[in-house]
C-alpha cells in the first residue's frame, strides 16, 4: 500500500503507524488487495477544510473530514474495479482542529478520533455512504468492526 501523508498544519503529529493499521484493517475487512492501493491523506486547518467543503460540496462550513474517491465504486461493478492491477482509491482530508474538539467532546483520545475519521473516510473511498438509513447501518457496522479489530472501539 502506498500512503501519502501531507500535513498542512503547524501541528506535529506522529501517528503514521496508527493510520496505516486502520487503512490496512479496512482493506482487509473489504477483501481489497492492500499492496495495489494508493491513498492520499492530508491534515488541514479549519479555514482550508471550509474552503474545500464550499468548493466541492457547496457547503460553506467547517467539517471534520472529506473524502474524494477516484475509483467509482458507486456506479461501476465492484469486482471489475478490484481486479485492476493498481487502485488509486482517492484522497482523504482531515481537519485536525475539528478532530481535537470532537475527541474532547466524546471523551476519547485525539489519536482515536483521527483513527475513526480515517476509517470512516476509507469506507467512503470504497463506495459506502450514510445518506440513507439502511446504508448508514451498513457503514456504521463496518466501522465498528474495524475499530473493534484494532482494539479502539469505544
């Protein structure tokens, strides 16, 4: 797996090992060959994520995480995508400021929050969403499975 991490903040974070474990576990649960995947993960501040949210979703507010899939799991046959020799899954953008606030509000560590947001986003890259209640149940169940497997489920 090729994981490209870009930290656009002044905050020194050193959790690459945690991120790799989360991503590998999501790919394992989804039975995706990890070695042929590429994912970009960026950490940004509130101003940057607000601008991205506005530009790409027409929502002018801060959010915790954005996912930008490259492979079209929503409209293409999943098996055909998974048979490709190389999978550029997409980009994940996490706002560290929001992640820290959420961790405080939820009473768990900042690292655990970043792990959850990464897990959540990788499922989005793989075609899952939570717009409809049935889809939300499926996605939350998969997130829970991954977080339990990693020993960080709250």
